[in-house]
């Protein structure tokens, strides 16, 4: 969707959600939300750190909203640059 002078992408799921205490942490390199003794989750905790970096390079922002047991929504907003001006 286009919003004023930005492109906005909203990604949402109905998954397990993220505890509020970890919402800011998930964008740090190598951070993974603790899952107790469950070890069937794969990954290195790099994906969201890379997403945020790429969005910031394009002068945008990524906003995370999450509720435990309800799911997570990521809103990505990237400004539209008119290079012709």
C-alpha cells in the first residue's frame, strides 16, 4: 500500500507471539527468544537484524507489535524517493 510518500508493507501472523520484554531485543544480532528446553527451532538470530539494517539503509522503519498467544505484526515503511527532483 502507498501512504503519502511511503510504501507500507504489513506482515502479520496468528502465531505464538513475542513477549513484550523481548520485542526490542529481536532486532539484535544473534538474539533468539528463549524457548525453555525446546530445541527444535532452527536459526541463528540474524534475520530480523538484517531486515532492520536494510530498511534503515533505505531511510525507513520497521515496527513490531506482538501479543503472546495472539500473533505478531511487522509494519515496514519505506519512503518513496523522487530522484527526478
